[in-house]
C-alpha cells in the first residue's frame, strides 16, 4: 500500500497490477496474420456454400464444414482485435479475472472471497457463496507465475483473506 500526498491530503492507493495469462504474447505481425486468416476462412466458407448451392450438391457435411470454417474465421478475427486476451488484474479490493477466451471478465470483490488456495501450477479463489474459480498457470513462464502468486499473497494479506499454499496438486 502506498501513501500519496495530493494537495496536502494523504490518500492511500494500491496501484493496478495486471498480468497476462496467455501462453505467448501476440505482436502486431501475429495479429495481422490472424485477421487475414480469419477473413480468408470466412470467404472460403461463403464461397463453398454458394458453390454447393449452385451445384445442388449441398448436404449436412458441407453445412457443418462451412459453419466450422466460418466460426473459426470469426474467432481468428475476434482474437486479432485482442478480445480473447486472458489476464488477471489486481486493484485495492477487486480482482478482475479473464481466464477463458469466450467468457466475460469476472470481477471479484475482496468481501466475496472466503479463501485463496495457491498450488504450484494453479490457484483457486473460493467464494463465500461456495463457488470456486480455478485458474491454471502455463508452464512456459515460471517467473510470471511466481509474480502472480506473490501478488495473490499480497492481495490476501492486505484484504485479510485466508490464504493456503499447497505443494501437491
């Protein structure tokens, strides 16, 4: 917790800390490639449907494959704009967590948390409503995992939340 002096008054604030939960970070070239691939997949799916309709040879496998290709193209475009980005963000009394590319961000207030359990490759936030939120770490960036664990410990301590650290899976 930091003390910041603003116009003679002292305000306490905890800086916002954000950590990526992605396996690897996307650069601009990767995002452009995903976008082009997505547009190409959608174009091929549309062409395939039109071509098969003209040939009167469309069956369920053509529909399924076209739908899959089109949805995959939409997903690639969606992720190229950064909407599938997974992260965890810490503020003074709130954790924002997005650990699934398809689901919205979960905002968890410290008053809702019963316990935080940290394992070597995952952590669990157990809520007072008996619901648990599981987040798995990747194994490729051990330093990032340790930074997230440290921040979870600081968050639990500053918000007086029960913390368990377990070494077994």
